[in-house]
C-alpha cells in the first residue's frame, strides 16, 4: 500500500518509498496500470499517457494527485544520444536552459497534463510528481512548468535522475521548490553522473544518497568528492560512461529501480535514516 506523510516538512522515507512504488508502476503495460492503482492502491482515477517521448500516468485519490514518468532501459548507444543533446530554453523563461532531449519529452504535453490534473483532482488533493531515470529528469522539468504557472506541486521525488539543466535553471528551480523536491541516488548509480559535468549540466533538488552500507544521507560531502573523482573532464559522453563502468562495475546494477525499492524498504525497516 501507498503511505504518504502529507504533513511532513522536508524529506520523508514514507513519501520516498511510496513515490518509488509509483515510479515502478509507470513501467507497467497500460492495461495493468489501472488495475494496480485502483484495485491494489485504492486510487479513484487513473489516466495513462504516451507521446513517444514521455510516458507515464496521472492518478488521483481523495488525498493526492500523482504524476509518474517512466525512464528507459539502459543502453550505452541510446544514452550517448541522450546525453549529447544541447541546451534549449527552460520553462521559467528567465535565461534558464534545460537539456533539449529531456525537454522534448514533456514540452509538447505539459499543458495537456496540467489540464488532466485539474480535471481529475479535487480541490484538497496534494500534487505529487515522481519518476525514475530519464523519467526523473522529465519530472523535474514538468515540475518547473507547474511552478512557472504558479501551480505548486506538494512533492517531487526522483530516483537515479541525470543532470537536467544549466546553473541558472538549478538556481531558480531550487529556490522555488525548496523543501518540496528531492532526488535519491543509490550507491554508484551511473545515470546521475550523466551528462558529464564538463557539459555544464547540473542536478536539481535536495540530494539523499544511499551508501554502500544501506544508510541514507542528506547532501553527503563524501559523495560530492566521489563525483569529482568519477567525472573526468575532457571525455566524450560515450567514453565518460565507459570510464565509470570500468571503475565501478556495479554502476548499472545500482540504477535498477528494484534496487532502489529494496534499499528504501530496508532503510525504513531498520531505521537507518
């Protein structure tokens, strides 16, 4: 069952785990998403969407309205195309720039999704946005679209999301979303290390890092040092990924959403936060 702490201030393990479950549900075939959310999780309304660049669902209950985005299977050649993309204008329209490939996944349907949210949610429900991998990047850009329209998502949780925008986008996003947006990274997950730091892309949201011992930390400095070590400048995107895989053979395994679920469940059960 989903369990949200809607009155929690800041990061919540229950919210993280429930959003991780919702991110997993977005990978299901369309015909199974409704069964999972309505029959098992007591959602009242479910509406999947798929425009070839962004896929997921909008679902609503009495308390929450959720937008969940899928990621993609990890493939080095596919990811080379994704992380080679250039900047394009961002949702805030204030000299902010975002990853062109990730933006393509949401810019065409952002208005339709916002209309869908308004149509199926009630006045008191909290809006929650989540996604894994590429879906996490799209979730952040969609949240920025909502913030720009002065529609405040209650929570944004992403899992294994790549870097998504320029320094100005990060500054605007983190200022507006403070206390609402969180990114979880599992151990040596390869995807949050892309695009390469030298490409001038940045992460958004408050970092919560799951270490090799299964503990979770907020903005851990050791992780930042590790990022610097594993993010050599002057590398092509494809060689950048191969270098990480060579140094950390578990980097792809750590990206799997099932491992995020296992780790978060264990942290909750063992109170390792």
